[in-house]
C-alpha cells in the first residue's frame, strides 16, 4: 500500500492494518521529512486520544491529514506505532 499526496509518496508498506476502513501504516514506513507534528487532538471512545501530523509537500500544507494513537486503549492496541490518513491523501494498492 502507498499513501500519496501532492505527487509525493508519504508512506509505503506491505504491512498495513485496516481499522474502520482506514489503512494504518507502520511509523517506520513514513517519509518523516514530510510530516510536521500538530497540536490537534481528538478522542475515540474505543481507541483513545488521537494526535495528528500535518503534511508539507513542497511548501503546500495539508493540515492534520495524518493521525495516530500514541497510547491506544486495549481494544485498539494493534494500531500502536501506526499512522492513518485522510483529507485527500490517496491510499492505493501498488
């Protein structure tokens, strides 16, 4: 699977986990030079607190387009250390 935005590959892995129709990529598969930590958080009753990254490709920012659960609840422990995408990021099978 590949996560692509603005013509750049953000992440690429054969080891994604699908939860609620979102592919969660291992952090090690991300091109971290394109990610900027965000102050945004949200809460899911069964997964816990989500934190976000904004994506910067050639100076164009996609605010809060990636999220992760630093310390997910027990029911979602399988997504620890993984990142998912939205806001126009294409997740495609290659």
